[in-house]
């Protein structure tokens, strides 16, 4: 499984854990609010990931940079749209759990950087015969 897939699954998993914890501690509204916050992070991140890993017609760094720009702009737009939809359509909403779910899922990205660093260290040790 690729690092991108693991990070997205970890974000989704943490969002579910937050939802269950908030539901257990503060009730149903807090639970689904935390889940909505997590999904507001995970779905745009999945869009960006797809933009970066889907094969492009043109090979080369220029095509990858364009895909990254479009992916990041799309991610930002999706995040704004999703927050707008949540705030306008969800009647009973707990704001703190919503943002806790969003921020928690965002922080999983840093765990992805740590996982990548660990993979690089293992590869270097394997190459050096350690």
C-alpha cells in the first residue's frame, strides 16, 4: 500500500475515532460534527492525491507541477465548499468537535512525513548492508 493511501486511511480512521469519542463524551451532535470535520479534510486531500498519482498524457516535471497546482487549488476550493455546505445545511452542529476533527485529520499529514522519513532510513540501511 502506498504512503498516500496509508495517510488517507489514517486520516479517515482518526476521523472515525474522533467521532466515536465525541459521541461518547458529548453526544450525537458532537460525534457527527467531528466526523464531518474529518471528512472536510480527507475528501479534499484525496482529490489532491488523485491529481498527483493519476497518469498524465504528457510526461515530465512540467505536467506534474501543473497537476500539483490544480490539485492544490481544487483541494482549497473543495475545503471551502465543504465547510460552506456543512455550515449552511447541518442544522444541529457542534463547532469545536467539527474543527477538532478537521485539525486532527490535518495533523495526520505530519505523521505521513514521519512515515516517509522512516522508510527512507530503512532503504538507506538496506543499501548500506546494515
